């Protein structure tokens, strides 16, 4: 389900369909963090605000995106057993967004740089060894490449690339769960 929610979130983001994006963020946060209905909605609202701040090209607002993601990560931190600095987590989150955009738009960043940014975020938030996060990062970067091809082709919701993207995201989350489950308490 998490991969399906994220696929719909990305498609909604690129089509600038913010209410469907919010619904998808609710599903992602519910599945990923189990914060309960009220906190899930609040967290999804912060993620939506961050995405809306990041979306405009080239006039996005990285500071506003980081501030909204910081509020999201503060919520997660307060209601989970994770241990991280929400400011640093928000910086790492928006950094992979930046690297992805550079990779997507003008090849100013490479696929390995994108994977590295994801590894940095995952290993930090989940207190896991970076080397354990490479497979999750590789699959997520693959999903991004598929999403980018979907965007380049016109954002058709019936495009089979969305199904391939979902499969890559499912593989990424499976690898992430496997890595996180091996982290000692």
C-alpha cells in the first residue's frame, strides 16, 4: 500500500493536484509511521506544504520546504521510537529533492549522487548503517527515473510507467523495512 500511496502522491504532485496529493500523504504517513488519525492528518498537511513550497520551478522556496518538513519530523519524533534531529532530517529530505531536481532537469546531478542523498536520509532517520540502505535508495532512484519519464511523456495517468514506478517503490520500501529491522534497538 505504501508504494501505491507514494506513486499517487508523485503523480498528484506533478499534475499539481493538491487535494489528491494530501490524501496520498495521509495514506503514506498512516502506513509508514502509524501516528493515529489526527497526527497523520497534521503530518500530511506539513508534507503537502513542503511539497507546494518546493514545486515551482525555478522559483521554489527551499527554506519553507525545510521548515514544513521540520514540523513533520518533529511530529514523527514525538510519537515514535526514532531518535534524530528534526532540523537535520528536514535538511536531508530537501537535499534529496534538490539532487533529484538537478538530475531530472539538466543532468547536473548523477544517479549515484541521488542514491547517496537517499542513503544519507535513510541512515540518519533510522539510525542505520549507510551501507544497509543502498538497495532501498537504488530502487527509489529507479522509481524517480520512471516518474521523470512519465512526466516527460505528458503525465498520463494510464501510462504503464506508473505501474513500474509503483513496483520500484514497493521494492524500495521492502528493502528499507528489511534494513531497519536489522538495526539493533
